[in-house]
């Protein structure tokens, strides 16, 4: 389709302006067809960026290797450019929107020379449903076009819903690497240097401007930029929730169904939990979503969640047939791999795939790599944040209601992170406000999902939304509190804190995790009905010692340790929150949270 054929005058004008500014060689409006997808792969193959995988092993799959400066989200270059700095709050990078647009306009000028500008109309959520939001991404990356085909719903059908004057979120994206006449990428992943990357959000005008990165959440603008940062602002204004949460469906041996959502920071286990295969006999888990949940109240007063995405952009390392068989099945065909290693017979390999490297590999740098198991310091063959993008419908465990525009009624919220000490395996909040308190204090060891934060150290990541909240986090806490105050609490999800990542003194995980997490889910399921062995403690309601059956390899004393309420550890935790965490929010910190902090401290001291 040509730009002149666009029926939406606002969209047409915006596209023409972008074209004039960025000077692409050609402009194309994406139709979302398989032929278009295939063409994007072909174009990148010809530019030396894509490697087609062995069709006998991985039909319809391709591998990309990105630039070392472009392997993850860049949090230091991610901006919330609200009119007032206070609206971005203490946890976001803020720049005056006019100043930022000026800077970026100069970067955008002529930035698409020698490239095609793709106009990608996409829907987050089922096309045409009440809850869906439409975005249009302008991008000069065919990798982005193909990835958006998988991760969202792209094409002419979206333009039909948009009509002549519908609302859309304009999303500008350029890799920031114009080509000289006759020049090709020639195997070099195009992007701008780290100090020239910008991932910018203008919450008041609902706009996204991204420049300089072609990777993941920096470039696939429907995901973190629209479905979380912009959507969180819409949700605040309209009384709903846009959260960094998986959604799963769980059925007990009696055939009763519940839906559970969970927020864990990046690379802390959402995809794995969403696709879990229970080790507990008779239980079944199915997947609704693995990263983002949009939740609105139904007429019955319950909170209903949809997954706005259409695919999984999942962490490859650690994914294997034992840890996540459903993911392994989902990524056997029609999958885009980025920064994993390539085997000699053109299959993929990564650390934790479940078997040794089958011979010589090409690592994520494009260099020959031979596994040396005696060398603990050998750099990995696959980047720690290497990922797959696969259509959600390919997941064998996908729930039949995953695209139901009504959404699914949520019974429980989980919060958690990677905490080697102190935080027990599971802990139920006493009530909504105590649960909001728990969400506000989530801490986790930093992972490789962001390029510019030091991995390994524990940082507070409230509600797993630290990098994704599009407004002042203090106001976000208030929004959660208001949800509780303005609804019947008995119908709201029960709130739990979980931690699969406790380590012993030797540094090994105590809890086996993955499928064994079903034991914890079963306890949570029962708690939602007021059942399950439980006891009140200073920090919340925890399982009685025998309420969760021990998996193989977990001794009685291990179990005791991970369920124990570590009074001294918690006192240190509370002191840290009081001194280092809560003061950041100044007078935006809701007093209700301080009341909870005082109360838990009092309970710990009594
Ligand atoms: P994002 O896509 O970045 O938001 O990550 P995510 O929250 O979906 O994390 P994911 O499920 O991809 O897991 C990330 C890493 O954590 C992988 O290497 C997993 O193998 C590991 N992991 C997931 N669940 C568990 C668990 O229960 N126990 C342990 N020890 N590791 C886990
Ligand atoms: C995350 O970092 O939480 C992700 C990957 O899910 S990205 O889409 O790159 O944000
Ligand atoms: Mn995520």
C-alpha cells in the first residue's frame, strides 16, 4: 500500500512529515502478510544480517547477531519526557520534551537515507476489541517489521479498525545508520553508538520516539514503550492497570480453574512460570501471557486481564526441555533468534540448553567458539540476554482463552525477584494495602536484560515496573492503593510474595524452581479459597511446615530455611527501605505505605 492511499488524514500527514525529515529511499505501508514477512527476512539475509537455520531442524527460523552496543534495553538512555519533571518522578530519566524533540529531530534528519521507511500499523490486544490499543510504528528496520509481525498484530486489518480518524500512538523508530549511495549493511548490525541511543516517551501527547537501537524493547515499540510506559499513563487516567506481569491459567485435580498474574523483574522467571509443567500430579498450567497484562474491572467487580501481545520475546539461556519444554516446543519453527550461538549444522545453541555444544560453534559475536569446560571464565557463546521471538499460538500450553477480548478474571497477584537471602519461598499479604506495600518494596539482583545497570547487585524494582512506569512511581503506588479503596476488596486478587532464588552458603539454589514451583502455586490456589495450612507471622501469612510437599532434593532443613521468617534479615530490609528506598519518593510517597512499614517493623520487634 502507498502512503497516498492512507485514509486516516492524521496518519497520512504524520507519515509524510516523517518522510520529509528522515529522507528514506522508499516508503512502504505494511500489510501484515506472510509474503511481507518472508520479504523482510530475505532483505536482511541479502544484507548479511540474517542466517537462515537448517529447515530440517528449525523450519522458518532465522538468526541475527546484533552489535555489542545493542544487546539489551538501555535504561540510562530511556526517557519519560513529561511536561513537568515531577510527573516523571525520581525513578525515570527526565528531559524537557521540547528540548528532547529538538535534539532528536536533528538526529532523525536524513537518518533513513538509503533505507526503506516501513509504516507498521499494529494492534496491542485482539484487533478491534474494546481493550486493544493501536500503534503505528515508523521504522527503517526490516528486522523490526518481522519481529512486530510476531509480537503484535500487524497490517491492513488494523488500518480498517483505525478508520479515518481513530486514535493511535505514533511511534517513530530509526536504527540511526543512514547508508551512502551503493552502501549496504554488509553483515554489520546497523545502530548508533551507545551515547546516541534515545528511547523517548512523551506521556501527555502519547508519543514514542526511539533512535539508535534495533534491539528488543528499544525497537519493538509496541512492547515496553506502548504496552507499559504509555499504557501505564492511560491506565492511571482511566482507572485500570497496565503491568509487567505474566498471566497463567491453573486447574486443580478437581477441575477448578483460577487465573494468576505475576510481576517479576526482567529475566526473573515470568516466561518460565507462565509455561510451567506442574510436577504435582493432577494439576495443569496453561499460558495466557508471559510478560504484560492489561487489567480492567468487569461488571461483576472482578479484575479481568488480557495479554496485549501476540508472541513471546523470551530469554534463551537456561531454556531447555527440563526447565521449559513448552517454550522449547514454541520455538521450533517460525522463530526469530537473536544473539544465540550457531552450530555447524545451522541449529541454535545456548548456555543451559541442556546438552554440550555439538562441535564448533559461531558465537554471538560471529566468531568461532569451541566449548572449554575446564575454563570457568570462558565467555558465553550466546549473549546472556539472547532471545527468541515466537508466535504465542505455537505454544502447546496456550490457553484457549488467550485471545478472548473479555480477558480472564484474576484471583491472585504474585510479586517476586531474585533474592538469595531473607525473602521466603512464599508469603501472603494480610490484605490489599499490605500487598501493595509488598509490591512497592520488590528487590532483585539485576540481570542482563538491561545493558547499563550492574548485573548481580540487588536493586529495588517496585512491582517489577522500575524501568517501565511512564509516570511518577509515587503516584503509581497511589493508583494501586486507590484501586483497593474504590473496589470491593473481597473480589480483588489476593496478593503473594514469592522467591524461587534463595541460595545456600555454597551459592547453590535451595529450591529447584521451574515445574516444582507448581507446589507453591497449588498452595496459593488453595489460599484464594481460604484453604491450605497457613500461619500468621510478622511479615504475612506463610505456609505451615507441612503445607507444601517437599520436592526431591529439598531436605527438611532446606524447607525450614526457605520458609523461615528471618527476623534479623527483615529488620535490615525494613531499615534499608526506610533509609534508602522510600525517601526517594518524597511527598509523593503515600502515607498508607509508611503506616505499613511502621506496622511491620513493630511486629518484627515484638
Ligand atoms: P523478561 O522477558 O526479561 O521479562 O524475563 P522473564 O521474567 O520472563 O524471565 P524468564 O522466565 O525468561 O527467566 C529468566 C531466567 O531465569 C532464565 O535463565 C531461567 O532459566 C531462569 N529461571 C526462571 N525460572 C526459574 C526458577 O524457578 N528457578 C531458577 N533458579 N531459575 C529460573
Ligand atoms: C524485559 O527486559 O523485561 C523484556 C525484554 O521483556 S525487552 O522486550 O527487551 O524489554
Ligand atoms: Mn519483560
